[in-house]
C-alpha cells in the first residue's frame, strides 16, 4: 500500500515593526506549502511573502521571531536555510511562524553634519 506524503503547510504571521507599509493596520497571515518552488531560494520566498502581504517593492528587512521573542534577521540564503529548520519544526507542531517586516527606506539615517 503506497501513500503519498502530504506536503507540509507552514503558516506565517507577518507583523510590521514600525507600522504596516501596505496601508492596513493588522498583520497578515500567509500559508505556504514546503515545496522546492517556495522554500528552495531566499529571494523567491521573500518575493512571495511581500507580494502576498500587499507590499510594493522589495526594500524590506525580514526577521524571524523566535519562541523567546528574539529577532533573527534573514538576510542571506544561509540565514534562510537555518530559519527554515525552525519554520518546519513549528509547522509540524501546528504552530504559526512569526516574521517581522521592516521597510529599509523608513529606517533613520545618522548624519554627522551638525555644527560643533
């Protein structure tokens, strides 16, 4: 008897660090199957998240919020692969993965051009 393995569905709760950039005031919940098309590449994954959150552009920093409420920035393929292990573990337990979004262009810049 052969049975087809069901794809793991990972549910993400997207929260804006400094208010939403999509004009709304609530977090977005996005479900994604753990298949190569969605989890093989960081840039593809990030693009899918942002597109489905209603965000225009890709100047957004994504961080994973751990169970101990610490932020783990996802800035590279390596960071994403490490975080993906935690995402899968949480999904297998039926938990939601919390991600924090922060628009890079909204971050303050430090200028040292004040008079002495």
